């Protein structure tokens, strides 16, 4: 088993790593050889959406997924606290400016990232079904509201994830892959078969799934055909 | 944020996506604070790979915004095999290392050349989030 980052942060400000976070780590670990092989001898643009505490990005840097000295890690969160925290978590685990390329960006998903650049996209989204996706808080100090954004995914919990899936062709580089987490209430099987029927761009594979309390979580890999 | 990151950031406004002015953003040289970190080690192979995938005109443009007009107007064409790199090529890579990886913008602002929206960098973190009425 690969080492997991040490995390010490304020969970009033960012999402506390949970079963979903760990399932993503396990999925990346499972695909380690595949990713190293696919991206060897080139610069890899890694983009995590919604890093929260920074656990996933730090795990990737720490374990050289897909490689450390040849990767650019971009962590993009809407919550300003998540960016400070991600930098702190990375440092706490020995990832510093002098030994890795980590950039933390405050942004709404990939709207600010140049098209077709991302080689590896990782997203543990806000997936809990809710009436609406919460509005963006007007102040950095509205902590509870920022935390709501980490959880609530609107109808079927899919509003934010669906935006990413709809844009995936514009987000990923010609050799890009995406790892996206779903819960059962997102109806991932239905979503996957829908995509396969309506567009011929993707190979979609279930990498890992797990029962976590009353949730069933799964991580799917999207890669270009 | 590191200078190289400017090569990946565009305006977040959706309507600007159809314009080719939304990338690179225009950095305000008088407001950007640049910091140099000499402790970041030179890895020629990494630089070679970076050179391979960057948009050179955008690098030139942002460098000029920030007062550096000494870059060659064409992307340097170097040997792709590390072992074949000569002295001169290593100097080029080293210069790029200094600019792209060792230089950070810690405070500053940049605007979209299409819609004029201004974004800020604070504490080295760029904020590309739009106010609700533009999102
Ligand atoms: C379920 S948490 C995952 C946190 C962390 N990656 C983990 O696995 O523990 C979802 C994250 O997505 C972020 N987020 C929600 N909506 C977003 C958006 N539109 N753009 C960028 N990030 C967003 C939240 O702030 C939160 O950090
Ligand atoms: Zn614009």
C-alpha cells in the first residue's frame, strides 16, 4: 500500500477526507502502472478539481503519480480556503516549491484552464443530491456556505459532475484520462450507458467501487478512444 | 504562481472562448510583484519536455508584459535527445528555467484582452473566479 498524506487542517473550512477521498486514492494506486506507462518521458499536466484538504493532489505528488519531476500539478477549487490548505498539506508532506510543481488556483471548475491541456483529471465532486447547487458565498468568512459547496450537487447530485462530463472533450488533452467519483444516487451506470450511446469518444471503465456506510461509491475512468 | 502557469490560464468568461484574445491574459507589469527562487534546481530534461508543449507566442507576450523582451521570437529548436545537447542549447534551457520555473508572480493583476475583466493574484494564488453576474 502506498503511503497516505498526513493531514492536519481545519475542517470548518475544507472537506474532511472521507471514504470517497480514500476510494479515489485507491483507484489511482490501482492504476499506477498504467499511468506511469502512459505518461512516461513527457510533461504531464495533472489537474485535480476540488482538492479540499489537498489529500489527493498530495498523494499523487508524494507517490510520483504519474511521475514527480516531469509533472505539473494544478489544484483548482472554488473554495479559497481549500487552496491555502492544499499548499499547507503538500508542505507538511515534504512537497515544496523546490521539489515539485504545484499550482493552486481559485476557479469554477476548468473555466479558466486553456482547452485540451489536461492529461490526468481527478475529481471527487460535490455529489450529494440536493434541491440546488448552493450559490457562491459573498465573503471568505461564510465558512458553512463554503462547506456546503463541497457536498451538495443539485439534482441527483450530478449538476457539477455533469458540467465536467459535458466539457470533457474540451478539457482533456489528446491522450488525457479522467477519474471521477460517483455515489449510487448519481445513477452512474445510467450515466455511463447514456454517454456511450450518445457519443463515441470515450472508453469508460469502473476502476473501484465500495460500500461505505449507507453509500455505495464508485470511481470511473474516462479515456479517449 | 509560477511564470509557466501563465501558459495555461485563460479568461473564465464563457463568451470569450470564441475569441482568440482570451489567452494569454495580459499581465500588468506595474502591479505584478516578481519573486525569484534560485533553490529550484535545473533539470534540463524537464525543460526540454516543457519546451515541447508550451505555446511560445504566449510566453513571449507575457514576458513582454512583465518587461522581458530578450526572448527569441521563434521557439528554440533544440536536440530532443538529452545527450546531444550542446553548450549553447544548455544555456537556452537554463535561461528558460530561470524564467518559467524560478520566477513567480506573488501579487499582481491580469486582464482579459477580449472582455477586459481583471483577475488578481494574491499570496501567489491566482483567483479566476467570476462575480455572480458574469458567471
Ligand atoms: C467532496 S469535496 C472533495 C475534497 C477532496 N478532494 C477530498 O477528496 O477529500 C469537493 C470539493 O470540490 C470543490 N468544489 C465544489 N464546486 C466546485 C466548483 N464549481 N469548482 C471547483 N471546485 C469545486 C469543493 O470546494 C470541495 O473542495
Ligand atoms: Zn474575457
